C-alpha cells in the first residue's frame, strides 16, 4: 500500500465505511457538509454502488463500492482513494461537531510531527433512553476510558484510539501499511500500536475534537459490542502486549473468576463439604460487599453526567458488562488466531 501525491488536493479526506446507506447517513451528511473547515472531501464506502445524488449534490462527496468486506478493509480502500493530506476516520452512526476538522487542522499546524489526533465520541442527548443507558456505562473512570466518551481534559499523548474519531496524517498512515485487515474489531488498536511503538509516531488526544456517536439500543446489542471488545482485547494480550497487557483489562475477568469460585464454594458447602479455609465464606461476603460499594461509586459518578433515570438504568448494564467482557476476554486469551467478522 503506497500513497500517491496529488497536486491541489483537499486538506482532509473523510472516510466512512458502512454496509448500506440509511437514516444515519441522511443525518450525518448535513453535519459533515456544514463543517467550519471547508477544505475536504467525503469518501463513502458502501458494500454496493449507491447514487450519491440521491443524498447530496455536493461534488466533494463520492462513493466507492467495496463489496461485503470488513470495516477495516473498507478503510484501507478508502485511504487508497483519498486525495487529502490527512485521513479523517468516522463511523456511519456518528456525526461531527462543526469545529471537528478545524481543531484537527490547528493541532497539525502547531505540531507538524504529529502522526494522528483523536477525540471523544459523545452520546447524542436525543438518543433513545436505553441507548443512553448503554452509553452511560462508559462515562465513569471506574468503567473504562471516559475520555473516549466525553471531553475529558487535558490533552495528552495516547497509544490506542478508536476509529470512530481518528484523524491521521496521510504519510503516517501509509508508513505503517494502513490497518491490519485481518483484525476487526480491533484493527484500530493494531494500527495505533504500529504507529506509536513500531514507527515512533505520536497520537494526541484532544478533548475538543469530538463527534456525536449513537449507542447500541438495548442490552443485547450492548453486550454483543462489549463482548467483541473483550474477545479481541484478550487475544491482543497474547499477540500485542505493548498496549493490551495492562491491569485494567484483566479486572473484569478477575471478577468473573471470583464469581465462579464463590458459586463452586457455595455448591460444595451445600453438598455437605467442609471449606478448607474456615474464613472462606466471610471473604466471599466481603468481596460482594466491596463490589456493591464499587457499583455505588460508579452510580455516583454517572449521576454527574446523566439524568438519575438513565444512570440508574445503566447499572444492570454495568454489572453485566463486567461479567460478559470478562468471560470473552478469558476466551480471547485462549485464541491463537481470530477470524474477522463482517458484521457490526
């Protein structure tokens, strides 16, 4: 994969992978075309050919049909078609703040050595109730990386950032060969690892560089998403430890192992067995009390950013997220190779 220098090209190429045009595209395009920064093109990457004129007559927008391939493959193909000096990646179910590319432009101008910039993907305030409950799970520092889901100062260097809001220097992108198309989800983790740890590039988190990102509505879709994250993070602990072998990723699995031990202990005692540790029951009880306090701390944190109703509704999502992510993470640890999924 090699770049091609294009004279008089736009400064930015906005790259959007999706299966087929739908309501999200109808919502997103006016926001994209209304950006303060005007020096850009938009590359749409649907599976099948689409009539762009049915959605906009702006000549900066074009579509490149890719066939039914993964989002990682689509992004690489979009990059090959791109004319801009910077590649701005965003998902089809997201739309940008008006100053999105302006913030990115200023950052690259102030630090020409930057390889990429990333920012938060914020749940829209008009998202459905249960979608907001899903999004609320990620707002607390106790449940992950809140800087990815709400503007969280200060600006700082990072080595792993999702492609829902990532703007990359064209030269840096092609220097690492683009995304690892064998990975999805998780292609962004592998890409950032290559960019930072293999090529010595820098990625700066900018809290003011934000997009609005719709969340999965309902518990089933939420758990499917976090389960995929857990599976790939567990696998990456084996194959890409530089950015994945970190304590915080193991914590949900430790909780799962605690639950398994507690259940087995309870069954053993109920069957008439005598615990090897006389204080085992007390320790297990203490563990559940500690987790309850932990959940209350998360609830208090969520109440700072969401309504009481949404924060309370999010708590079952939080508890089940810990269990399901932990289980999938453990399964990922056992996998030597993962097969990329085409679904979302």
